[in-house]
């Protein structure tokens, strides 16, 4: 006969606490993936980019932008423009570069997780992802290609997240609790998008 309280032993356990930690880590990674899509709107000077793409602006070697026609921009805009003149192609590369790293790393991630363990790999990759993201404001003043490189590194780190979660519960959770703990853990990934 099964003890009626047997199914509730996982509540308040260390495994459930770990599930919440993993869930918060996955939520943070999902937020990192999404935030640049919002931030880039405020970072880019869209007026200059549009003018540049229409041929009204000439980029000189000193990276300054000079107007090639007699257009007058004396009026004040009610919209705040960013300081970066990144063409649409560059913006697309910045936005997509995280997914390049994310896709490439899944198979090697499984091998690395098997060798070093899920806890260590999850901790290190989450920390590196956070540091790379924190460096983006500084990198954006240097070069958009440095931003692309940091986003690629972030994607590499985030590619470890889901395989690590699966490896953690394969090693730490008893079979009857794996589904519940996996659901709690992976809820952090999908919370941002609902």
C-alpha cells in the first residue's frame, strides 16, 4: 500500500530548490535573448540609417557621418534617436548571432556535460553568459562586430542550458519526481514568452 503523503515529499526538498534555481537561470537566459531586440531600437539612430541607405549620407574614413545633400535637419524630433549608425544588415547580424552559437553547441554540450557534470557546467555557462551580456554596452562603443562576437559567446553558453537541465534530473531526481522537477525547471524558459 502506498503512503498517502508519499507524493508530497518532493515539496520542500533540495531538489525542488534546485529546480527553482534552474528555472530562474533559464528565465535569465531567455531574458538575455530577448532584451537586445528591445534595446537595439533605442541604440540605433534610425534617421541616419534611413538616410544612409537612401544615399543622402556618406560615411567617411573617420567613421563620422556627413550629409551629402543640402538637407536641413534643423527641426527637433519628439523621438529620441540612438547614437549608433548600424545598417539593417548589421542589426540583423547582432540579433541573430546569439542563435548561431545556440545551434552549434548542442552536441558538444552533451559530451562536456557528461564529462564535467551538470551543476558545474550550468553555473559556469550562466555566469559567462551574464558577463558577456554585461559587456555589450562597452563593446557597442568599440565595434558592432565585437557585439556580434559577445552575442555568439552568449549563444554558445545558452546552448548548454536545456541539455544541462535534462542531465541534472537524470542524475538527481528519482524516477517518480523527474517529470515534476523538469516542468518546474523548464518553466523559466517559457515564462518570458507568455
